[in-house]
C-alpha cells in the first residue's frame, strides 16, 4: 500500500446500489455515439484544438509470436487499437506511428502510418490492419519522431498531447537511449506526456518502459494478456481526451515582485516549474474582499511525492504576509490537479495592516521533492473581487457549524441518474439534489457544480463501486478521494473530525462523506479555514478522484461512482439579517432554486454577479481557487 492514507484510511460498506454498479458498464449521458462506436466513453465530444494522441506501435519480429491464446501479439494489438478508436470522441486528433514494420533489420525503421488529424476510425483500423511485424525495436528514435508528429497547440494554448507507446520488448538499437529521449521531450514543452503499455513484458523490458513513462510525465500500464492490453490502452487514450480544459488570458509571473505583471479581476494562465516562485501585482482599495486561486495541473498520474506542495500567499509592504495557504498531494500514486487559494478580507474594524489601500502581490510557489515530476505545470489563476454590503445593511450572523448537514445527514435515495462529470472547474457538470451515477478512470478527477444559495449548505456522499478485479490485485491498494470548493475555488470541508477527503480503495465498495457549513456573508470573519471561504452563494464544485494504482486492480477500464447530493436548508433572498425565504423552484431534474445564479460569467469559469435582495446592493463575485484531494495547511497573518 502506498504511503498516503495513514490514520485517515477507513473502509466503508456500501449497500445494494453499489452492488448494482458491478453488474456491468454504466451508461453515461452524452451525445450519441457515431456509427460503429458503441460504448463511446469520451466526455469531450468536441475537440478543443489543444490536445492530441499518437500511438506508437511495436511491429518488431516478436509481435508475430503467439500471445498464449492461439493468435499473435500483433492480432491482439490490432483489436485493442480498434477498441480504443471506437471509444475516443468524434474528431479527436489521433495518429499512428509504427516501428519494425518495413524490413527485417534496421534501426531507422520507423514511419508515420497515419498522420495526427481528426479521428478517422475506419482509416485508423485499416492502417493498423496493414502492419506486419518484421524487424527491430528502435524505440528511442520513434519517440523523437512521435513528438514531432503531434502538432503544437494553436496560439500557444495549453492542452494534453500524448505519446502512447505499445511494446512487447525493450529497445535493441541503443541510440538514442529511450529514457533520455523521454526526459528531453518532457522538458521541452508544456502538456506533453508519454504513456507506455508493456504487452507481456518482464525484467529489463518492463524496467525500460517504466523508466520511459516516469521520465515522460506519464504512466506505465502492464498488460499480461490481450484483455488487459485493450483495457490499458483505453485508459491512457481516454485520459488524453479528457484532459483538463483550461481557460484564461496568458500572463507570465515574475521571479521577483518588482517585475510582477499587474492583474485586474479575471482568469489567467501561466506555468510554474519545480522550486519556482511567481509574483503578480494587484492594486487594492481598503474595503474590497479579494480572493486568489492557483490551480496547478500536472499530467495525470505523473510522479509526485506526498509532500509536494502548491502555496499561495498575499504579500504587502515589505513582503509581509496577509494570508497564506498550502496544499499537498498527501499521496504519491500520481499527480492530480492541485489548488491553493487565499483571500484578503478586510477586518471588521478596519484596523489591520492588510486593510490599507495600495499595491499587493499574489505569490505562487511550487515545492517538489527529488524524483518528482520535473516538468513545468500549467497554472490557472483566478482573481476575484467583492464589494462590501451597502451601508445600513446588516448581514445575517455567521454559520460556523455543520449542524444537520454533518456526516449523519439524510441524503437522497432511489435510482441514480446518469451524468458525465467535467474535466475541471471550467466545464464542471451542473447537477442538483439527487442521486447521480458516473464512471471514473484511474488517475482521473471528475468535476461537478451544485448551486447553493444564502443560508443553504451542500452535503454529499461519493460511493465507489464494487468492481471485478484482475488476478493478483488482492495485494494492491489505491484510494478514492473527493473535495468540495466554493464558487471562488477555495477548498473546504476536508481534514476535519466531521469529514475526511480520502480513503482506501481496493475494488470493494467504499464511500466518502463531504459537505460545507451553511452559506453566510459573515462567515468571512470567522477563524476556521473550512468556514471563512463559505461566504457567498453560487456554484460549489465537487471533485472526485480515483488513484492511479486502481489501474492494477479493476478489470473494467472505468470504475463506477455514485454521488448522493443534498442542498440542505431553505434558500434566503439575500445575505442580510431577516432576509425572507425564496420560493422553492425545484424542477424535474432535481436542481435547486439557486441554479439561476450558478452559470459562469463570460465563460471565465467563475460566478458573475449575485444580487443582495434587500438593499439592492450588488455583491460582485469572481473567482478563485482550486484543487483536489488534499488536506490543507492554512495560516493567516
């Protein structure tokens, strides 16, 4: 078991709803699959022009060997590639490179059998059907060529470009060395990952493929038989297709505050390397609440250490701190999105040194241990501002307790409805109160958004399915995790005696409980880090993650999850004291009345304007923070 869960690990027993999940694949609501693509599982139906996949297929002489079922390894590989392309979304940029297919010997024998372009399922199947295993294994050269096969994202935008290497042996050419090539490629561009699938390999061959994947910011998938080959290829390809969808204006933070670019409220994109510190400047008045968030998005499953961290800080004057927040992975199975958020909240009496008007700095720092992913990580920043309530408006008292929204809360029951979670904050799938069913890949995080109004609180359970396991999986342990984020992207709810964000998963049913305190304007003046951020209504985010090692456990490519979601309490018309109740307007989809305020503003991925009903004061909300599955360390100056 990986060192990650410690004393927080618990195993829950789930009832009949989870047992039903194991009966077969879960249908997921999405656009209709194309002809011949039954069971399409991609979440991103429309390619974004920023991502792509090139499969590099071993076609050396050993692929003509029997795979133990009476057919050749190449025949099994052809079938697996066919399964993968059937499951990818329409038009997803996909290509095929082969090596060892054209002559009996030769260390330059690599060619692009199908250029990377909008997915042509029939063309891909025809290309792989024509490949005949013959020659040598020039893996290093093929990786170099494959990186050039992937078009660079347009306009310098950020996406996930994947090289998926399928091999039954190690490189026998020697130069260039595959691991060295993978390391060079991983440092040469943002968003590139190299996944490897070892088909019936062991010893030195497996060690080399594992080395390539680690150096290339990717994952190694072991495939001892044809079924495993198809399963593992699907997992890698779908992680590429379902990569985090970024939004924001490009900006380059400075290593020192004197050169920091000035920001206005909005959403931004940058990158950050190991050990780096990035400064951004903002000019603040004396009364506005501001919140910053920074979401680092490593390649899913890339190497990380338990204590690798992302830290945000607000600095003022001679670099004194007006607040800091540090988020850790707290697991070392593989990287997931990581969000840290921090706010400048003027004090009630206005006497703090951080209440002053002037220039402040947002500081983002990345800490990485030796052996962790050394690539630059995409960084999504949000900066939101919120004016104080109008004079004469008395806010309702704070709500620092979970109350009836604690872990013993009664949640919805009944048959689950199908839903497909988003890839991140920007495309999180909006859901309401009810029971929802989805499927998650190992190393993947799914995202949902739930409207929550003034006086209400979010409470939910995540149940991971009872899954058939592969041979030898009984000694393998992974984890399931969840976290909830405010409309400003601040993580709340985890790491307390009430809730715990993650637990062991080994293929058996397991559940997690999570929630927030009620939304109250005055929560901002409390002291607890799980209370302070819950100070404005809007779309609260739910993130659900499955650990990378689940790829060694589950027989199905995706693992079933059920979410039981409740929005508790009557919604108030505003943040003021004695605000009247809003009329309940739930619809047949199970959405709450707060749904009307949960839409993103301007496509930027955060809430726009919430209206304070009584005095007509506008509470401007824009964004902030992120990430997932982590306990937080938070310190206020």
